[in-house]
């Protein structure tokens, strides 16, 4: 049996690394376990969009959580960058949600009227003045100035380095299989039979949360949904906003490349990029931005996003194993919700403080 820690975090994606950094920065002894390499799963295939007004069209509980987390993002990135000395591309450049027809324009115009100063309806002409690469056929767009994006790979790298500089330890290539209570501690066992102990264990393993034993009903509720993403070198008019169309979105980076995403595929644990996925995204982006026909294809990526039946993340203590805390099921909002999730989990473990959001995200909501 290996030496103990205050907290073991199972999962080295954006959520696991954010939690580890937050805990370690507050003085906890933390050990991170990742079955592959840090950020190798859904995190790698994320475009890093920070857009609660698009993801939360229905203005339900998820919308409230994403707004809270977006408000934390400036400080979240600044602290991770300062503590790690890793540069992170992060821009609040705003987003444009494009109305391709009159029906969409009517719906978006109504939505902007209830969004206060955070949403602005733009005519087709005003939209094209902001983004000349858009076609003449558009009917307008909703501008959300507070939206933006973050480079997820570099942010994850910054978070894990910050955690390490605060004394955390990292175990990659370690596939955790079981968690069980032994006397006054939790014992975590890996595939090779090696074990470690801790007072608390955070399950932040995304789509793979249900493969840990023993299982809570909450863990069984998480299912993988594949999302494919393209990386293109842009050669048309420079893009200055995140652009969201009916069938794809486009994220412009400072280096002149763009990310195009994303498919939504219920295919189990199949992490392949496919010809069908690439073709669908290419067709969609060329319809949204015709100059995409001249872009250079650089890369295609795929990741498995951890979805839940009610589209809310699972954050909170296990009902069956004292000391275990879940932080999974974030689906398409893991990057956006990383600051809030890490703060909620650290408050719960270190201070016993119950954030009001835990009523919504409790693992107990799944029978």
C-alpha cells in the first residue's frame, strides 16, 4: 500500500485538474490519477467555448450554473497562469448566433429582448459588417459580448502544473478500478493491484465514471456521447467572434486557425474520428462560412462527453460510500463549469460548506 493523501482525484481532464489545483492551493495533500495522459479524453476534443447564453437557451438550472461559472473565469485563468507560468490563450471576444432564416430571426430577436444588456439583436447588415465572411443570405444574429473561449489544452496544462507546484502528485497510466473503505480511510486500487489511501476521493473521470466499483446509481447514469471537432487553417476574411450556426460552431484562434465542432453521436465508447463526422462538419462550416472551402485541413479530434439524463452535472457526495465525492456528467459544459465545480468541491471537502447548487447536482437524484 502506497502512502496516503488527504484527497485522491480520479481523472485528469479539465474538471479533475481544476479540482486538484483548487484543493492543493488551499493546503490539501492531493494525488491525481489518470488512466492515460492528462487531458487525453473529452478535454482534448473541446473547443473551449464559454457561451452560457447559447448553451442555456431554456434558461433552466444549467443556465444559472454556467452564468455563475463564467463570472469566475477571469480570476480562474489568471491564477492558473500565474501559479504555473503556462501561457493560456483566453479571449472574451463575444459570440454571434446566426439566424439563417426568418423563423430563426424571429426567435432570436425575441430572445434578445429578454436577455437584457447581455444580448443584442443585429440586423443582417450589421452582422456582416462585424464578420464579412458570413454569406449575404443570413437574416441577422444575436451578439453576446461576454462570451468567448479558452485554449483547453493549455489551460489543463496550467491547472495540473499549478497543482503540482502546490505539492500535488500525479499518477498517469494508472487505471483506478475500485474504491473501498478500510477502517478510517478510503483505499483506491489500480489495475495492477497497487493501492493508495486517502480521506476523500473525488470521481472526476467523465464518461468512465461508471466503470469504478462499487457503483452509485449516479455513476451508472453517465453515458458517453461522442463529439468530433475539426482544426482548420483559415485563409478567408479574419474572424473576430465565436460564430454559432444551426449545424456547427467556429472558434477563431489568434494564430489564424479555427476549430469547428461538433458532432453529437451516441456510439458508446467509440472514440474514433470518422469520415462521416468530418464530412458533416465540413459541409456545415462551408454553408455557414463559404470561405471555409479554401481552408487547410489540419486535424480532426474526437472525445466522449459525459452526459446525464437531465443534462445537469453530478456534483456532490456519494450516498453509498462516505468520503467519496462525484464531479462528473458535465457533458458539453465541462470547460465552462470548471471554476464553479472546483470551488464547490473544495468547499465541501475542506470546509464542509454546502453550496446551494448541490441541491440541483446531487448524485441522489438518480434512483
